[in-house]
C-alpha cells in the first residue's frame, strides 16, 4: 500500500468484551460478528464529508444557473419592452 521506507502500517486492535479467563467459542464468534457488523468509523466520516462537499457544489452550480437564467429573462423582458 505504498508504505515509505519499510515502515509497516499498524493495524488498530479491536477490543472485544471477553469475560475474564478464556471465552467460549460461541462468545468469541459473536464478538467477531459484532465487530464485522459495526461500520468502519473512518470511512463513514470520509463519506459524510464527501457528501457534504458534493451537496455544496450542487447548490453552488444551481445558484449560478438560476442567476444566469434570471439575467437572460431580464434581458428578454428589456428587449420586449423597447
């Protein structure tokens, strides 16, 4: 994944709610299922910010389009009233 000079990316360790002692296999499986079902927070945040940027861009482009249409209409009316 393009790491610099042999540095390895450390994986974030997931903490599971195991009881003291060795957990049973079924508890272990349920913990893994919970971990897999939880949405990755970093990706979720990134997607939310990307969506917000896209909304802002769309709003800006819509406003500029409306301004252009308004100006054309005013020009047409001005020519019509002459």
